[in-house]
C-alpha cells in the first residue's frame, strides 16, 4: 500500500482533504486525456487542411481559420472523453494502491470517494452546455460563412474529380480533371434538370467556373462541346447542338451570398432551435431541430454519466495510469458514440422521438454504471 502520498494513514480523515486529494489526482489525467484525444481528432482534420493548402491552393491564412473554427466541434467531444479518462485513471490507481481498502477500514464507504469527481463532472457539464449553446454555434456559422466566401472565390473547390457533384438544385457536374488554383475543369459533363423531368446534358472538352460580379450566378464558360436535349412534348425528338463556346449561368440567389447565409441546425443555439421547431409542422423536419437542441445538453451530461461508469470500472480493474484510462475510455466512448449517432439517424428519419434518441446513450451507460457501482460497493 502506498502511504507516502496518501491521506488515508491519518486516523482522523478530513473529507475536505479527501476531496482535494482526489481532485488533484483527477486533473492531470483529465487534461492529458483531453489533449491526446483532441490531437487524434485534429490529425484526422489535418489531412483535409493539407489538401486545402496544397491540393487546392488556398492560402495559409484561410487554412488556419478553417482549422481554428473547426476546433470547438472537436472540443465538444473530447472534454467529456477527458473526464472519463481521468475517472478511470484516478480510481484505478486508488484501487491498485489499496487506498480504497484503507477507506473502508477507516469506516468510510467507498462511495464517498465518488463525490469530488461528481462535483467536477457537474461543473464540466455546466461549462460545456454553455459552450455548446453559445461558442459552438457561432464557430460553426463563421466556418460556414468562410467556406461560402472561399467557394465563391474558388468555385471548383467543392468539385471532386471523376465524381458526380451536385453543385446546385437541378445541376450535377462531372469533371475528369480539376485545376483548383485557376478554377478550370476538363472532361466536363453537366446534367441539367430544371422545370421539367426531361434532362439536358452538356458535354464539353473544358471550361472555367467563376461567380458573377453581382454574386447571384455561378457562370460556367465552356468550350468545344455538345448540348443534348429531349423535348418534353415529343421524347422521340432528340436534338444535338455543337458549340465552340457556351456560357451556362446557374442562379445562386441572394440567399447564398456571404452576407445573407442562412443558419442551419448546427449553427443555432438551443433557444433558436426550439423556436424554429415550433414554427415547423412537418414532423420529420421538426425533429431534425429537436435532435440538435437535445444534443446541446446530452453530450455535456455525458461527463456525469462517465463518472458513474468510470468509478466502478476503475475499482474493478485495479490498474491506474493514463494508458489504461485511454484504452478503456476509447472502448466506452465508441459504444456511447454508436448509440449517439444511431439515435440521431433514427430520430432524423422520424422513427424515434429526439428526446429518447439523444438521451438513450446516457441512460444505457449511466444505468450500467449505477448497476456496477452497487455491485462493487455491496460486493
């Protein structure tokens, strides 16, 4: 038993000392776990940023802003994960050093040890709820604005080579090659379906894409191609028009201008989401907004849930350290994430109410944690 740094060798055990001791032991693995998982998720984002910087020729300033504005979304997930790592690490070490046994021998229930971690998780939950309601939506909206501005300067940025790209309602484009720096495309096929079910197909050797000066039209300046048309009145009439140069204007409208970009569900606070949901009669669309509103609270509350699952698992495993906390917390979070994403998909399709869907992960993992806690304390 480790007694050099333990408070348990004292005959009179002061609860404030216990709380300070556990909080001190909790903070370091919490911050380290938070940094490790943030780094892992950031690295996944880095490859996209490198592609923007190198493959698509955007400036370092724009790429840095994209990275900066993407961080709040990552932090919203990694803070609860950090809490889970800290819980597993601290209680695993207390159990492995037999300090939990010392608590019991002093006549104190081991359940008393969960209090400081629970207080800490409640503070984290409150802080992350405010973060998710104010900072995260603002960052998502600013990121959306930035990407809209970038896409207007570099209209080809969202076009992937050798894939069908839906660039606007009724317009799908294929390009064999894309020059992102100069907004040029080659091997072009455009499928245009507007106002009628009969599509118009435009094939061109190459072209250039830019946004009109008024910002309301996406202009495709095509060269050496053909326009294939069917007439809706008589489908047997098929017309082919060959051209050396052809200008195609796709209306974007003022709603898609950088100064008037509309907020989506992920760019709204909970108050805005609930207000929007009340104004929608279609249940499926309404539930999309209710899903996001519930996520503002259910994901931060996971910090509390992770205390109840991490506490008994730490005592059972009897092994402390950041390595154990990382591996076990990753497994638990994967289960949590599957429930979260699965519930979101089911709710968005209208099969399960958003409140149930978004809180199911907390209920299942929290219920399992309470069951294990009872087994550990009573066993």
